[in-house]
C-alpha cells in the first residue's frame, strides 16, 4: 500500500528522534535480561545496575572503582607523554564510535555554533571556531584505545586544553573540567589530565576539519585516557570542584580511566 | 575369618596453612578474572569467536570491567603473598625442586602409560613442571595486564610485549594457558577426590613405609 509521503517523512523523523532512547532502553533491558540468563550473574545487582547504594556486590564494585580512581591519579605522571607514531602508521578508515548509530550524528551549523564557557573561569565569553583557530595549535599522531579493547592510530590537531583554560582565565587549581556535547553526551577530566601537554581541543582529524562522525566541530582528544574520555561535538566547557561524572561513568565505567 | 594386620599409618601435613589460604583465595580471584575477562574480550573479540554469555561475569562491559579491576587486586596481592611465602619459607625449593628435563621425560612417559607411582606429599616431575608453568603464567598475566591497563604510564613494559596490541594477544595466550592448566587440574582432582580434602585440611594419611 503506498504511503503518504508526508507521513513517511514524519515517521522517519520520529524514528530518528526516538532511536537513541530506544537504544538506551534496549541496552538496559539486555542488562537485566543478561542477569537472569547468565549462570554466573544469577545474583542480581552485581553488574553496577543497582548503583553505589545498591546490592552489596554493586556497592563493593563501585567502591573499588573509586579506589582505582585514586590509585590511577597517583600513578598519573603529568610529564609522561603518550607514544607518538609516524604518519605511515595512521589507521584508515578510522572507526566511528558512539552510543548511537551513524545516522544520529548531530548536524551542526558552523555559523551558529558557539562554545559556551562557565564555572570557575574569569572570561565566560563564548568562543567561535575562528577564535579557536587563532590560538596556538598542536598536532599529534597517537593511539586511541577504546574501553572495548580495540585501538587505532590517528592524527588530531587543535588547541592545547591548557592554553584554552589559561586564555579563559580558568582556576587551574580546580578539581574538574567538564564537557557538555551536542549529542547529549557529557564527560569530565581531572585537572592534571586536562593540563597534560597532549590534551587538546581538536579541530582537525587527519589534516582536515573534523568530519561529523569524528566530532565536528570540536572534540577533546586525551591520549593519556581511554577513548570515551574524549567527548565529541563539544558545546560547553565548565570548570568546577563538584564531581561532574559522565555519560558512561554514571552507568559504571571507571571515571579516571587513565592509560 | 582372617584378621588383616593394620598397616601403620599417620596423618601428615602436606599443604601448609599459607598455601591452603592463598590457594582458595586464588581460586575465587581466578574465577572472577577469567569470567569477567571473557566478557571484556567479547566487547571486541581478537579472534573470530566469542565466549558464551552464560560464561561471563558482570552482565555488560562496564560491569565486567568493574569485576576485573576489583578482582585484579585480589589476584595480584594474594599471588604476591604466595610468592613471598614460597621463596622465604623455601616452599618452592622443597616442593618444586629439583626438576630436570630427564625427570620430566621419565615421569611424562610413565604417566602416559598409567605407570606413574604417586607418593603422598611429593610431586612428580610432571606436576612440578605444571605448577611451575602455572605460576609463570600467573606472572605473565599480571605483567601483560599491567601493560594493557597503563600502556602510556608504563610504556616501557608495554614495549616489552611489542606494544599495546601485542600485549592483548600475550594476555589472551597466557589466559588460554592458565585455562588449560585449570582444566587439567580439575580433571585430576575429579579422578583423585582425596586431593580436594587435602587442600582443605592440609593433611593426608600416609602409610609408614611411604614415609621416608
């Protein structure tokens, strides 16, 4: 039966709006389902799903993750650089990776895009891409290691986050730098990692302005942390002493996740 | 009715208390590490297969990683305690040594023909080799695991394994080796269940003539 083209378009738009929520819901249901199916996970709430005030197993796992944050903060050496690689070792094509399928990548208009700055910073004026490009730029060819285990070598360039924070008059003694993204993702870094010389606000990937799937127009690149600690499509940066958490961290990924 | 003269026998300690405690803590730790590790492997399989869902721990990647990074402390610190005890109390020297290729060859051939003589409280050369390999695999798992956990902070260690991607393969191979050891270990315990009791009580009955 032929469908009204208007209806079809509306349906398509609706499906697109709902997809991330559906994916999330589905994942949660898989979690719960996995509990009853998995012979080794018959005890409910030993998968972090009941939170840090949940079952005994979950409380222990969350407490261990917080303890591992402290161990990793202590192990982190601000002077240790991530290994860099020759251009011949760059992996291509580079994987697209997000909590949603590629057709949900946010469409961002350069003309209206602005980077908001808030929290413990002196200058809260929003930044344009042109203003960011006028700052000193850094380029790096480093290994991106995903929490799933795979890794790829890529080339990113942009503004060192330290430079950006200094120019914004940020309180560099604050504990956290937080990020809010155009795709509902959010994340945060400890200040020592934010100030690491290789932590950059990347504008380019592989020598070109960031493609939409790699975080256009601006992403964080932290080669001393797992990939999920480098949010894409950044819309706002804030400096704070209150733990901001993160999209995955709030569900149970280890917050520090240093490598 | 004939009276069979009772063979004189007595209970001797064959597994010291420290060995028994560390053995059972290790059993729990290895169980957690193995099954959470399989769930982590499944998130991005290195090889064209995945582990069955029922054999994984943690429910999802975040849960599995939380288990792995919690149990790793138990595995490493308990292993360290065992190594310190084994070296200082000369446990390794007295139970796993001496060990020569000739003795391994002789005992392996005897074992395959089911002619290997067992003496309570004394490991044959094949057992000594197997336990030595299991300890070495444990050390390799911790070392390659550290390289995977901190390939930037501990890049010298990661480079020793040929970088992050090779460290993944070494970690997997060491896991497979330890898994093979565990299968053999459990199979032998199933064949001679009294060894299970001995690892709990530490004691085994020895007839006088076998005591030297």
